[in-house]
C-alpha cells in the first residue's frame, strides 16, 4: 500500500516544519532504470536514436537552414534594388478609420491592396494582401485582444509622386511614395522608419498550377481565376526557367519528408529601415545574446516552434516558441515592430556599423564621418498576409504599453506560483513524492509546488494516473495540501491512439483531430507511441478540452493540482523537423498557416479549463513550452531542455530578458540544467540565479542522478537553502511587480536600458538585470569566479548592497569580490521594497506574516515604493476590488503610507514589523502617527553604515500611518 505524506508537522496554521521525515532519492537509481526501460519500449528505434543522440547535442541536420527552406532561399535570393511595386494613387480611398490604395507589380501585373491605419496610442498598422486572391489567405485570429481603436488619418498633400498623411502628434507624417512604392514615417525632419526602402517587398500570389485545371465555383471566384490565367505569362517571366519541383514551389522534400503544396508558393517579404539605430532586441525564442546580431553571411533568425532537445547556444536556430516582435532602441527613442504572422518566419538583420570596432567608430567621429548608423530588417514568412504594427514609442514604457494594448498583458499569477518549484522527470511514485516533500521540511527548505512528469500517467494517457505508482492521487494531493503546498501534473496535447482510452474515443467521436492531407486523422509518434493531435484551432475542441479539467472529469484531481503543457509545438517524433507536417489540415487551413499558434491554443484551452473548474473564482497556473504573441495572457513559460553547463546558466539571462521585452514576464530556466549532471558549484550558482528570475523551478532529466537540494553535503545545502529563502523573503516585491506587469505591460525582469534609456553603456549588457526598477542583480555565472564587475547605472544616483548595506555611486563599473555564498544584488537609492522575513515551509504559510520595509534613500534623502496585498489566489482583486494598494513615501524625514485605491475593500492581519532606512541620519527620536495619535518607536542606528532600524512599529499593513524622524 502506498504511504502518504502525513500532516504531523502542521500545528494550526503556523506551518512548523516536521522533524520525523526521511530523505528522498536513496533508491532512485533502480527505479529510474525500470522507468527508462519502460519508456524505451514505447518508441521506435529511430525515435529513440534521435532522443539519445540529442541528449548530448542537438542534431542540426534534423532542422532546416534557410537554404533548405525553399521559400526562404527564394526570398533571400532577391537582392536590394528597384522595387517592382508601384502605388496606384488614383485608387486611394480615405475613411475615418483607414486609407486604402492598390499596388501593382509591374513584372507580373498582380494587384495588391494596401491598408493603412493610424491607431490610438502612437501606432501605425500596415496591411498588404492580394486584391483578388484565388481563395482567402490566412489572417491570424485570437492574438489581438480586440480590433485596435483607430484615429482619423488626413491627407496633407498629394501629387503624382506620392501622398503625405498626418499621424497627428509631434508633427508625425506618413509619406507614401508611388514609384517605386515606399512608406516613410517621419517626425519633423527626422525619418523614424521606412518600409520597402530596399525594394524587398515580395508577395507570392496564389496561382493556378499549370498541370491542373481549376473548376471555378461562383462568379467572383471565376473572375479571380480568369485574372490568374491572365497573370500566367507574368508568372512565367517571374519564375524564369526554374523547374518548379526543384525550386520547391509546389512540392518540397526535406530528408524523408515531402511537403505537398496545393496552394503553390505563397511567401511574403518586407524590409524595414531604422535610421539612427544600432541596437535591436526581441524576436524570441533564441539561445542568443540580448542584442540581436546581424545575419549577413549566415542564416536569418528563424521563428518556427520546434522541439529542439539540447539546443546550441549563440545561433539563430528556431526553438520552442516564437514572438514576432522586435524592439529598436537608441538614446533618443524606442520603437517596436510587430509582424503578425503565424507561419514559419525568418528575420534578416543588417547594419552599416556591424563589424566596426570601438576604435573604428571613434575614428569616424574624429574624421567627421557623416554616415548615420542604420539597421535594416527583413521579415520573410511562408504564407498569410503582411500585417504589421509599428509602435512608435517614444519611451520604452510606451512601447510596452502599445504592445500590451494589442495583445494583452501578463496574466496575474497566484502568489504561490512565484515561489519555488521542485520537479524532475520523474518522481517515481507516491512514496517518492512524500519522501521529497518531507525532505524539504527536514532540511528547513521552503517550496510550494512539486511536479509530476509523464511517468505519473497510465501509459502516457493524459488525465490519468498510473494505477500502481499513483493509485490514490487524492490522498497524495491532500497530504501536500495539508502542508499548504500544491502539485503540477503534465498534460500534453498528443493523445494515445487507443480504443480503450476515453479521451481518444471522445475526440474521435467528435471529429476533433487534426487531419492529414488526405482527410484522415493525422497521426504521429510521441511519448505514448502512435498519437493523434487534437485540432486546437477549433473553438469546439478548445471548449471540450477545457471541460476535461473539471473535477468530475479529471479523476483524482483536486483544487491544488495545476497543469504543465509540454510538447505543444507540436512535437511529432517522426515528423519533419520533429513537428507536424505542413500540409496537415485544421479545417480549411493548412498547418503551415497556423503552426506557431498551435501551442498558444493548447495553453489557452488548458487555462480556461482551470478557470472553469472553480466557477471562475480561482486564478490558474499553467506552464507552457510553446508560445506565440499573446501567450503572456495565459501564464508561464520556460526555456526548454537546457543542459548542466555554465554557458546554459549564462544564456538564461538574455533569453528571459528577451521574452520580457515582448510581454512574457513569467519566464525561467530549468535550475541545474535538464540534461547532464551539474557540478556542485554550478548547481549552487544556478539556484542563486534562479532565485532572482521570475519562474523558479529545478528540473532534471530521467537519466541524471537525483539532485534534491540536500543531496550535496551540508555546506551546499545551506547555500541553496539561503538562495531559496531570499526568494521567499522577496515574494511581496515579486508579487507587486507582477501586478504592475498585469496592469501596465511593464516587464518584471528588465534590461538596464529600459530604465536608463540614454545610457549607452547599458545597451549591450545581458549578464545582469533589473527586477522592476529598484533591484539590480548580477548573478555569478563564471566557474571558479572570485569576483564580478557590475555596472551600476545612473549618474548622481546611489545603490546599496542588499546584504551589507554598503552604498555605491551610480554610473560606475564596480568590482565585487565573491565567494560561493555571494549573490550580488543592489537596491536603488530612492526606493522602498517590502519583504517578509519570517520564511516558512510555503508561501501560503506566510500569508498573514508581518512585513519589513527597506527604505533606501537617494542622495536627496528621498524614497518611494508601494505595497500591494490581496488574497493571493482568486480573481476578487479584479471582480470585487478586494485588494490593498498603498503608496510609501519618504521625504523630509517623514515616512508615509497612503491609500492608492480608496474604493477597494480588503483587510489583512499583517503588520509592519520592522523598517530599515539605508543612508539615514541618526534621529533624536522616532514617532509613529496613526489615527491622530502619536507613539514613540524603538530604534537603533548603525553609525558605520548609516542604517536606521525601527523595531516593531506595529501598524497594520493596510492602514494610513506616518513615521516622523526628529
């Protein structure tokens, strides 16, 4: 019989750690061997060969280069020059919401329709589609939160050469040049951005295949077919003497897979020029530096969601998710480009300053070189239309707000999900789960979530439990719930083809599976063996999937069970590039059109299921591996199957920074590395880094030795414990940052240039970062490091070491000696940060604990911050305004708490236990004023560090109060 976690360690609500526990992992090796053999039996020799080779390094031969992707190769063969496209100005039409005009390709006489929109919030939308396509082209649904509100465009001038439109504020104008077609957005005399300035607009129109005869259905379609036949000569000239099969226009083969293309070539391309810009960021997901590199002489950056096992670093290969958003920044302005297309996409970047050394740039300056820095971007997608949003900033915060207005903000997670998560592939059975849970208590290490990977299921049948290893899931869940903890179980979107499996039978009976090109159910290999892939683009499928998370449908589930969506790129072990065939069908659309949306739809439906199961009361928590623009609305992501290597630790920082820039703040990397076995030093350093990244989860591969935090000796256990406890103490600040991300779109984890946009020294820094604007973190990511050099930004500002309270001036490179216990973190002078320093076994146990305020004074003896409190898990903060939101201000020796939400209704028993004022002068006395009454406050002053400590002032955290230093 399974042994369950006892509740003997819980006394009332004090959550005192239990002492009669045993350590986990002592019999792990034998159990892992059994699991490994069991899993191997499910997959073909070919699949397992792929998997095990990938466990050491990615096989790049499994994934295309641009030269192996027919449309990318074709488009990239087009060189900058005179564009064949011309604007037909006599077709211009202007309404209150948009301007339209036709473009013509003078080579093949194909007409396109250009739509221009001036959007509220300093944005411009540009859409280009065929004027009369043979059939509709795919336009991405469900990513924009609403039709973006527009503002009127007005014509300032027009002649035979072009038209000038007013964009309203700041003398902004949009200039449409006719021959060749080009768009320029200007502000005063300055060109902010140009489209098609290099003549790389290319739009492969739908056409008839010459060896088939179209049978038109309906007058409009017949007209389009007739027009297509008239364009045939132009197409022939455009294609030249290329053999169609060899050029991949109608069919393409990669390795053993053939992609039939019934619609023929449909790719699109457009170039953008950014004068004055040298630094561009974004377009995740790539394992690369924060600042994007130029792609001249190499492959473009690829956006195509793929299951890439142990991925390589510092290259533009596609990974698990795709967000087609790029930010451009210089000291004067920040802008963004959002390319709304869900098909396979490649992005080329070139710069006229690329490759120039610092000396070379100085020489240009001394010699009076007049060359203005410029970055050129080219987007290439396989299908769909051109639909691009130009976000004109001008400040970084403006771009974040603009993008959030289009695709939404980061979901507001339950507070517990910001705490520590313990995971591996796999915890073997209920005894193992109980043992690990007790191990955390025995070693006085807090955690909130324990995770179960695919082995917890009955033969990889999701929504089930292994009848032998997890025979009583509710008792297991209740055991961890009694300790105020939670569990996450994996639910992947590939479904075992098995007539005895309820989920498969229902999807089959409802005809919800994705179809193959012949119209049958699409099947491929994944963890269960032969699998079907639900069509998550179908709203009825989404609704049915959501209903499966109801407690009466998902047997064994409880309120403290949450979900992990893995393999949702989708991963198909025997598919091309380990994913779904592009000619698979989602209703009338090919998979090539929607590929990068698939993971978002899985995530969305799962989140909806969690919300529905509680009647809309409880906030969900769902982790996804695949993502797209808009995924931030649904939860967390992680950086996938990394490795226990120092470079993988380092790359986690720019990878999460890049995601934050495009709206996805809830990001983290597998602590310790998924593949391989970390050295003790690497594991400790990874915990110290992960503790200061938004999603904090340790995870490991099935074939790695167990690595619970207490298995590396008492000294290292203490170091890991301290890193995790630092995370828990800062949970009030983390929660507050996520509230702001949810309400404003500001990233939680930020590059330094976001807060210091004019400081050019920050533009390429990606080994340190800001949490909000007030904490600067420089993790130690070098093996054997004895010191790190951190850049402290802000001339005239000061930064305080959070561990020693030593004050340092801004605008300097500071060398910091480090030992294995060091986590260099600094608090900005001028800020107030709340903490909870009574760290308990889980965050829920700390719910009503008191706060400590850290007031870090600026040179002007000023500081400000906030305190945000709600119930931590429901939607009541939004639906019922049940929250506390207070402004904290220190000025003229007075610290004040003021209510920022007078009509909100929430109360807390938490109180202010301690206040530390850094950079203070010694007062003669300290008074607390509450409800008109003054009382004295006990204090201590450290003269050597200028730190004033106020002990037990005792006021309620939700009350109005004032502290006066006399």
